[in-house]
C-alpha cells in the first residue's frame, strides 16, 4: 500500500467512524467530521498532510501525492 492510499483509507475510515459516533453517541462528533473535511481540502491545496507525515515515519512507501 502506498502513502497516498493509506491516507485516503484513513480519512475514509475516520469519516465513517465520526458519522457513526455522531448518529449514535453525540451530535458533537460531526464537528470532527467537518475538521477531517477541512483538513482534506487544505492538504489538496498545500500538499501538507499530518497523517501522511505519520504514515511515512511508520515506513509506508511514498506514492505520488505526498512525497
């Protein structure tokens, strides 16, 4: 798995998790869902992604989007 796919997988998982938590636990979790969306838009514009940095340090090989 490349870094790009790992970041997309993690983001998708977190969105689904926070949507479930927002539905069944507390509506406040939707704020975290919004934060994830803003972070994804920011990383698309700037190329800076905290999750990509962490995954890179864990040894996942680079893809094409996050070098």
